[in-house]
């Protein structure tokens, strides 16, 4: 029987995350599954284990990604932390599209599937292959300067163009499917996926889009314009934002708050749907409405639901 490999990604700057990761490694090892980490994370766990009263034997069983284990051999990624840690994990396994299973140790943890008190059950579900895999639309992002591609990356939540200096406005022109839509001064523009509609785009006043809806979102930030409303656009469209030559300031591109690139006047950012989705592991087929209510603590008191029949049965 071939060895099964599960990657562990966690917030190594937090003791509760390190403790949780140690528990997960022990449970996986007991089930005959090899826990895997990046070299940096493995070293952090080794150091943490040494600082304890007695080093945990599960730590010595961790394999190193790209050294002892090829990424193509990974079965699933167990992510211990909040949404930021899940975005970090998505970056680590981007080229293999390994499913991500989030266990929330943060605050909202919108992308996570389980909470800390359900961690042992989550590991047991992984051991039994008892989970579904859902695909989420991602973005392909290009930066073009002087007609040449200077930078290429991707995003699960959003690609955001922001002004680099607080005191200066960014002058941009927005393009949809190679046709100009509008130009205006602003603090920036968020181009998001449905997954990102509950992240930065939501905070900027954009709509919440159900993950089952394939679409691209464009949300201006503090725009000085009459027509600067959030837009929901065909997923096969190409969005582009140009930093105008007359702009008094330069901009900066941020993708998922993790990958960045400077945008001088004249720079062009092109965004379209990526051919490679991000895959999330899920335990249930529950409606997205329930996730919204649970994660945002939305009030639903007084809801009675639809009548079952004329007799009230």
C-alpha cells in the first residue's frame, strides 16, 4: 500500500496553532498517513517541540515538501488558522491544485470548513477520504508596462489596485472586454471573485456573490465619479485598469494581500478568469446562506420558514 501524504500549513507565529498542528500530526501518523510541511514550517515545529517539557514524537515523523515529498503526491492540505493562512496554503500548492481543508483558529474564517473543537473529527474525515471537493474561480493577473508584460500572478480573493501615497489620488481608466468604460480619480479598485466577494470587496461596498455563480466583480474605492458603482461581469470577460499618465501618483497592485507589484503611471493591469481553479475540501453540501448566517452572526430570529402544507402539518 502506497504512503499517503497530507500537507499541514499553519500560523507558526501562534502557540495555539503549533499545538493544534502537533495534534494533527500525531493523529495522522497514528492512522498511517505521513504529515508533510514546508522546510520553514517543519523547522518552526521542531523548535517549538524542543521548548516543551518533552518533545513530541509526532514531530520527528514530518516529511519536507519538495525535499522528501513531491507536491504531486499530496492528497489534501489541512490548514490551521484563519483565511490569511488558507490564502498562504493556496499559494504553496497553486501549481498542483491540491484541495484545501481549513480548520479555523482565527476570527471569521470564512473559507474554513471546521472549527477548533471539530479538529479531531476533521482529521478522521481526511483519514477516511470522507469529504467533497469544490472548485472556486481564481484570477489570472498581468501587469503590462510600455507594452511588455512585467509581472504575472494569480488571486483567489481579489486583485486590488491602490494608490501608493495617501495624499495623492490615483487617476485610472477602466476597460471591459477591450472597450473603455469610465475614467476617474479614486483610492483604488478591487477586482474580485465570488469567493472574494465576502472579503475586501465586501468591505468596499461590493455585493455578496454566491460561490456557485461564476462572475467577476469590479468595485471602485472612494471614486470621484458619477458612475462608479460595483459591477458584476461575465466570467469570460477581460477586465483592465490603466493608471493614467496624468495621474499625480503611482499605484500598487496587491493580490490576496500577499503578492505585490508597483504600478507607475501608464501601467496596465489585466484580469481574467484563470484556467486553474482553487479546490476546497468540504464536509457537507450545506447552502451558502447558512454559512453567511453562521460566519457573520446574522440575526434570523422570527423566521418561521415556508408552510409545509395547507393543514399546517
